[in-house]
């Protein structure tokens, strides 16, 4: 895998006076990616790729840019709110955090290709540090606390942010002026997903977003909303909902899927007796792929306490696992279960329709 070069101050000072507009810049980067491997030396290709990643941020001290080609999936701004800033790994299912208040901007992007999580995260981290941010905490999947960490921090709901609990990195950073940035980068299927949550104190003089300037923010955004709108509904996208798309494609491309046809009454853990197409498709996939292992994760609405809902959600996942094992000859060890309670809603729990969407069981592909 190619690593991006580090440019010296002399090189950067030589590049800064150049005036290249965004259209010309896009043409140059496209040419480097398409023809560089055939017509340029390896060192030149590496330099070109590194420049394409870093160039958008060279002229702006307040804006850290994602690589060219990053497609923005979501954006949600809160005029004044609070955010639990993660400061350490999960301990006994809880992530130590500090409440911060201010203007909150939540965004996510998707990048196609073979880049690793660290190849995406490292340039962003370097640019934050160059802009005066201090890294408060950073970790990789297992050292973060794995499943417990992922479900105790704030995440943008799928499909706008897809997280593989075995392939993600996280960092939190703070600027002297009080700005907060957290980055969550995860590899899932054939793509890499980036989540950025930025908190700007209302007293701070900084303007503009710390992650991704206007050029990136405007590319392919699927939603740019305030708090009152833009709540995710599965039928709006169809992504990650088993039964609406081929299950094998979903599990390979997104790493997870909602078993949308399962039926659970509020507070109940018994799965309805009728056959379910989603379970039949999932069973067939496991039978056709004998090395595949999965995790069934139960989710609930917010009726009741967190402890009660974690227990209910795990029991629902267990019920799905039991049904699959009864109806097939699958090895029990290939199907793990967990309960997330109401810690990962797909939409608001303020309405009956939203609560119904959030009561679900998802399947996560652990090994293909």
C-alpha cells in the first residue's frame, strides 16, 4: 500500500504562491491518478498523490481537507447543543467523556478505493495539529474498547456512517480557542467512511469548519439539515436493509444489514412464529460461505431504562440466533450476539413510527 509523502517547509513555501483554481486542480489530480502509474516514476506519483490530498488545505489555516474524491453523505448543524467528548477507552461498557457545549456540526464522507484507515486518518490528524489542535485521545478498534466503545459514543446513523467494529480508528482534539474536533474513520466493505463532529464555543472567534472546506462540503451531500429535519428513515435509502437489496451485496459492501422483516412487540423478546425471508437469505449465505461469521445486534427504542433495553435487545438477538440454528445445520460458534439497547438509533424516538424503526436486529459481518 502506498504511503503519502511528507512535504518539507521549503517545498510548501514554494507551492503556496502558485495560483491554481479548483477546476485545474481537479484535472491535475485526475491525471495523476489515472496516468501516473504508467508514465511517471514512483516517487513522482507519490508526491502527486500527497499534493492532491494536502493542496486544498495549504491556502487556509482554518480548514482541514479530506482527500479529493471524498463524497459527502450527510451534514447536520446544531446552533447550540452539548456533546459528550470521548477521552478514553471503554471501561465496563462506558466511555469516559467530558460534556462540551457550543455550535455542533456533524458530517460524514465516503471514499472508494483501497486506502487503509490510517492512510485516511494520518493526514487529517497532521493538519489538525498544524492548525494548533492538541490530540486529547486516539485509539484503534480493540484498544478503544471495540463494541462497547462504538456503541457508547455518538455516531451518525447508517448508511451515512458505516462502522466495522474491528476496523476503525478514533481521535479527539482540542484547540486553544476551545474548538473541539473528533474523527472516526472506519473501513467497511470496499470503502472507507469518515465521521467528523466539530464543536465551536459560542464565544470562540474561529469561523468556518475545521474539517472539510466548502468545496468538499458541497460535493454529493445527501442531507444538509438542522435538528428539525433530515432524520434517517430506512425507506429513504434502502441501504443496509436486508430484503430491499441482495443480502450478500449488502454484507460485502456495507458490512452490516438490518433484518427489516423481523417482528417484535414493544418490550417483548419472542420472535414471531412466521417464516422470515431475511433469515432464509442470511442462512443461505452462511451455508454458501463456510468461513463467514456474523454478529447479531439487537436494538430498542427508548422506552424503559438503558439496562433494561440492553438486556431486551440482547435477548432479541438471541431469539434470532436460536431460530436460525433450529432451521439449519449452521455451527453455533459462527453466530455471535450482542445487545445495544437504545444507544444506536436510526431515527428519532419522539414518534411511534420512529420507535418502530429503532426496534430492530442487525447483522454484522465479522469474517467473510
